[in-house]
C-alpha cells in the first residue's frame, strides 16, 4: 500500500485499510524481533557466549535497527487509530456506509440484511458473526480483534 496520511483527500475506507495494514505489519515486526531474540538465545546456549563474541551486541543492533525503522510507522499507526476511532466498530461501520451516501436501510439491503439489523447493531453494540462477516466482505476490510469483541 502507498503512504496515506490523515487528510480529507483520502476516504475513510482508504485510511482504515492502511491502518489495518500497519496493524498487520506491526504484528509481523514483533514476530521478527521475537524470532531474532530466540535465535540468539539458542546460539548462546548451544555454542556459548565465548564462541560468539559480541552476540548480545549484535542482537541488540538488529533489534534496534528494526525498531528505528518502524518507530515512524508505530506513531502513524497510533495516530490513525485515534483519528479513525478504529477500535469502535459502530463508528467504523457508520462512517463507511455514510461515506458512500447510504442510509442504514440501504446499506442493510446491499449486504442482504435489513435496515433494522443495522440500526439494532448500532444501538446495542452487539453483532452476529455473519453480519460482521458481511460488513467486512462488503467493504474489503479485515476482521480485527477489535471488531470480533462485538460478537454476541
């Protein structure tokens, strides 16, 4: 994905997709750091620190290099999360369907649900797995852990 920033020229959907990509990249980054630490630990255990001079320094160097490269992305991730209110499924769904100029009823019909289902979700903060699936599929967004917590 290209670089997106918070502005009125990018749609809410574009910014949400970019935020979700940053979320995935952050998870991958944490996995890489964990693997690097584990690999260094195994080498130290198997061969000993004496056979691997500066092993701690080299692992710290790799870890710091990875963090320095991602600190701007981390800041952008948190800025987008706040700006988009991305953890609030009700807000996200409302912003996405109103951005397309739809009412709750029209949106519900587009995803083979009634407007009542959409309004009920908005009022009660609870959603079925099938409805969440339909919403995510319609907009082409990921089912994040933030969204899944709304399932009843």
